[in-house]
C-alpha cells in the first residue's frame, strides 16, 4: 500500500479541494471519512526515472530493506540518471543488494529512458491508459506499479488501482463491514467517485493506517 503525507513545503494538488467537496456530497462514507484527516493530502513523488527505479527496488521486500538497498544504489550511482545506471551495469547493481532479476529490470528501465522509448515530456498530454501502456513495456513494471506512478508522480485524479490490496481492504472495512470484496464490488462502489477516484482511494488508504507513508 502506498500513501502520501502532509508536508508544509508541498503544494496541494489543484483538484484536491473540489474533489473532497464533491465526494462528501455524493458518498456518505466519504462524508464521515474525509474530515478525519484535516488538511492532509496526496504528496507528489519526485523525478520519473528515480520514482520508477525505487518502485522496482521495493517490490516484494520490506520498506526497511528497500531503503537500505536504495541508499547503496545511490552510493554507486549518486545522480541516479539512466546513463549512470547503465555505466554501473548489472554486477555493480547486484552488489548493492539487488537480485539478478531486479538489476536487469533497472538496466532495462534505464535503457528505455536513454533510448527515449518512454515519452516523459508527453505524459502530461497523454491519457491514463496511454501512459500505463507505455510503462508496462518496461520489464518489472506491471499495471499496479504504473498506476502508483500515475497517482504519486503525475498526480492523476481518477486512478482506481483494482490490484491494490489496500484499496480492496479499505472498501471492505468502510463499505462492507469487513466482508471480502471483489474487483466487481470495488468498481461498483467507485462508480460514485468519478472523476476523483484517486482521492477516494487515498482516503481509504489513510483509514487503514493513519501513520503509514510512502
């Protein structure tokens, strides 16, 4: 599960206040939930290449382990640019604590950026599914990682990450009294949130663990 946190130096997403008001008007659960978190809001997460590299590194390991590996990668590649990562190569990345497969994924990511097979400068004009389709061509990036990128890097307002266990649990706890929910159930609940599904998702994440941050 990935969450944002309040930070004084970070600008609130331009749509956030309107989204909160609309969600509270339409949805009785959101009407109770949103005020519990005051002025907290989604926080953007840095430069695109770095964000995606960290996402790959963090897959299937603990947050603490991911942080440790990430800092070793930064020791090896201080600027963490695609060119620097490619120069480091698989062996140097593996020495940072990455599995052979993850090292290959990071190299593939760097190669995509270097070869301009991802159109970073056009993402702002591309719709959500176009960006996702481009990102999932990179080894190690699936739809969930791409959706998290859209939420936390591009700050897209209407993402519904149906593969996210935190979202499904949040819907279960808040809308179904803890009963298990299917993707179909989640879609039905979320139909009322359009075009602010990112915002509703973020509040459901917060409702599960008020202290968790990405």
